[in-house]
C-alpha cells in the first residue's frame, strides 16, 4: 500500500545487489511511495548482481561507484543531482563486507590487510559518502541519511568476526558526523540495526541458518524481514521523522532487549 510518503523526494541508494538485499527492497518501496533515486554499487558488484532489472522496474538510473574512492563518490553525487534535478532528500548506505570472513580467517588470526579493506568498505565508506555530501552541500534541509548495522556492534557474536568492529565504527560515524550534519545542514543521520536477514552478505556468516532460528525464537515478534526494514527506512526518509537523528534504531522484533525467551528455554531443555 502506498501513502505517497516520499512524493517529490530524491536520493541515492547504495548496495542493491539482488532481490534478497535490503537495499533492493528499499528501492522498490521508495518507488512505490513516490520517491526517485539513482542506484549505485561497485563496478564488480554491478557485474555480479541484477541491478539493471531493478533500475528498469523503478525507472531509475545506475551510476557505478566504488564507495571507498572519493573521486567516484564526488562523481556519483554530482551526476545524481544532475539526473534527479536538484539536491538530495535521502541516502541509504547498505554496504558491508569482511574479506576475513570470506577467506575463513578466525577473529584471532586476522589478515590485517583484509581487516583494513573490510573496514574501508563497511564503515570508512560511510564517512567518505557523508563528507562528499556535506562538502558539496548536496542534501536538502530535513534530509535523511541511513546506514544499516547489526547488534554484533554492541554484543558478542563470535562468528560475525571483524564485521562486528566495522559496525561499531559505522554507528560511531553516524553519531559524530550526524552532529555536524544536523547542526549545519538540518540533515538527519541514523543507523538501523536489523534482525539477521538472509541476504547474500548475511548468508556468508558461519552458522547463519541456526542463528536466524535462534533469533526468531528469542524475539517476541519474530525476526524482521528485509521488507520490514525497507518499510522502516521509508518512514525514516519521510517527513514523519524530521526530529529523529543520531540514533541507532533497532528493527529486530524485540531481540535486542531480551535475555531469554520461553521458546529458547524449551528448545534448550528438549535438546538436553
């Protein structure tokens, strides 16, 4: 159902790889709510993914950009404002990757070149994106910038590896840069901490299926889906949340405030 929450608003969506990705679902929902946008991802991801299909469906254009490269980001923002006809109202940063996880390196045995690369993609790119937007004065007042995170930034999930550190850094960037963006440009910056979601990136984490089942049993409302996150993001892009900034917002069915649930205890007892 559409309420035209984003009618006339325009922005950039980073990270739509395939139909399982949260960025993909968000793009579909933004389009349904009347928003216009450009899609972007790294050139290698564009070759691997199906983003052209999404662009056709949402009547949007694709601009390749390496989010760790300032020159690429400057070109992206310049072209996006030209294509969309003015300053931006929203930006979604949905990027994350750990080379150590992909290579099977344990947290206690990292390749630090991989660690730095993963940090730059997952967290540093968020600062770089906002720095370019800020310096180019590319956001309209009361605009909204959102990055996706996960609760491993706050609590220990052993197999999440160095991505947990990346997400903690990402959340800190949101708060720190969000202060300056709010003070100087009246732009909101927040992170959404999502339930474990079966995206391409999420399924690369060891034991992901088991953890999804555990989180679902722990959460009073069950796991939030990619579509749930897309809907939340639309609300955060809209004028209904104009005074919400510097927040890490949990969209996890209540998981983040649980100690234990009856369902988990029953499964534990049955298993022993």
